[in-house]
């Protein structure tokens, strides 16, 4: 009796019974393995990045209205700012398990054990609705960071695993790579260490920073200070100046880059008046949002 579900076969071949298996050669199996859709099961080993907070540091931010008159704001010139106005303190939590070198170097810059420090240096760029930047290297009397000499070379900047976290919210702390504006002659020095960092201000995410800068911490306390920084007015060139600058860059005029260095600078002098490490009884916290 013919099975109702068996396909009809040519008369030249023996009838195929329902319980029979199709004879498949090794070549047929190989063809099927390449022709059929390939599904990869989800791996349980693909865990999310470890954002456990292992260390805490603080940054005290102040305004110095008299800076533009004195033209100096180094660590030894802070006494010149007699009308300093406190903005507030930022407490940052750092992801030492995920990025031990980046975190160690940042802590060393906050404590001064690197031979340099963020203390007495400027917040030199503010991008409204996105982030602000600090830690540019150069001359101390101009409010820039003295190039550090006692830091470990940061090999995490070339590790793809260091770029997994995103700039998804306000208060994300990140090592500047694409946004770094240190002078080229400093970057070409064999002893150069990148210590420039940024903090996102929100109100939303900043996807253009993702996969181009290294997220290594977040703001634990002081998001109101971040908001206050974001509200400081900055220099914005007119559209005509931007067009002239683009043309100058197109023809190879180096002055175009020099002019752009003044864009997005705060019109008030905002600087890091103090910084350091916060020692707590139990520094390691449970993982938090990146």
C-alpha cells in the first residue's frame, strides 16, 4: 500500500518507503552544510564588560574671572586668583578591573605621583549638549598639564576590548583619543603619555564618541556640577569664519588649525582647583552603568 505522504518516484527507481532514509554521500553532506543557513548558538561566555568601581577620585572645579587679565594660571599661580568662585566637586568611580592601566595613570595624575597633576589646569573645551574636555598638555603657566614622565605606557589604547563601553548617558568619563588636541610635537615624543580626558554632559548619549575613545569611569557624585559646566558659554565662530577656515585648511594653511583651537573654549576661566584619590573602607562597588 502506497504511503499517502510519500512523493511519487520515477518508475526507473525502486519505490521509497516512509521509514527509509535517503542515502547521502559525504559530498552531499558537505554541500548541505554549506548551503543551509548557519546558526551560531549564543555563548554564555560573552559576558558584559566588568564595570565594577574599584577606585574613587575627586575633582574640585572653580571659576577664575581674573585669569584673562593675569594670563597665568599654573599650580603656583592660583594665589593670583583672588576672586575664585567654587563650582563644586566631582566624585568619579573608576573601572580598574576592566582598564587597569588607564585607571592607574588617571589616579596618578590626580594624586600627582606621575610627576604632573591635573591640579591648577583648565577645562579647555566645552561642547554644549555633548561633553567637556580637560588635561591638555603644554605650559603650566597657561593652565595646561605638564607632560608626565612617570606613567606606565598605556597599551590599552590599541586593545579592541577597551572600546566596548559606550557614551550612553551624562557623567561618562573617557580617555580622549579622537578628541585629543595635544600638539603634534608632543605626540611624536617617544615619552608621550596621553592624559587628556572628557566627561559627557548629556542630556542624551553621545554616539560619535563611541569606539573612538576609552570609557574608564563614571560620575558618582556631582552631576549637578556637570550640568553647571555645560551651561558655561563658549566661543562659537560665525558661519562665514567657518567657511574661511575650511578653505584655508583645503589649501594647506596651517593657521586654520590654530584658529580652530579657540573654538568651543569657555568664555569663563574654569579650572581644576584640587584633585586626589578618595580612600574608602570598601572601595569596590557592585557593577554600575557604564
